C-alpha cells in the first residue's frame, strides 16, 4: 500500500490527509475572487460601499445609508444546491461543517433583518455567470431603499 492511500481513504485524492488539511486551512474567507469581481463592478458603476463592516456576520459589502448588507457565499463552504459538493474524505466532518455554515448564515440573515437591514446573499457562481444581473438587482434594491 502506498503512503498516500495509507493516509487517505479517498484513493482519487492525490494528497495525504495532512496535505489536504493544510491546503483547506489556507483558503481565504475575505477578498475572494468572486467578492473582488463584484466590488470592482460595483465601483465601476459609481457605487460606493464599505467592506467587511463591523456588523453581525461581517458582511462582505455594506451600503450603510441604505442599510443593505451583501454576503458573497462560496458554493462549497455554504452548501450551494447547484454546485455544492460532499467530500468523500472525512465526510462527517464536512457535512457538519457545511450544515453549521448554512445554519449560521440563516441566523445572521435573521438577526440583521430584525435590525432593519436588507440582506442579500449571492452565490459565487452567480457573480461568475451573470454579473450584470447581480449588479442590476443590487442597484434596484438600493433605489428602493433610498425611496423608503
């Protein structure tokens, strides 16, 4: 039995369990590629915002005047129904981790909504696949918030 298969139940994974763990621990939670892409597009449209404001859940983008909080959720980490995956290695850990993230997301959204914030959650794939639609939806929400 090779060293990699000895330490890794998933024989399709080319990394040992220790290597995979180290790799996963280095994934960024802020300033991700989809988040930066969205911020750049909003800025190009003349929209000014705050980043990672000190609010419940640390929204990725905040429009304080309109009380709009935006979260950019990664498909893996937040359990996207279209692109979310269930890792084979350490499956129970990942299932619990992702379920916990989903539950926390619901709680954060609920808490901010109770504080009269508009909360939107955008999947990373939505930014990649239909950025213009995402931007137009945000602009529409900002307009509605300005009129109330």
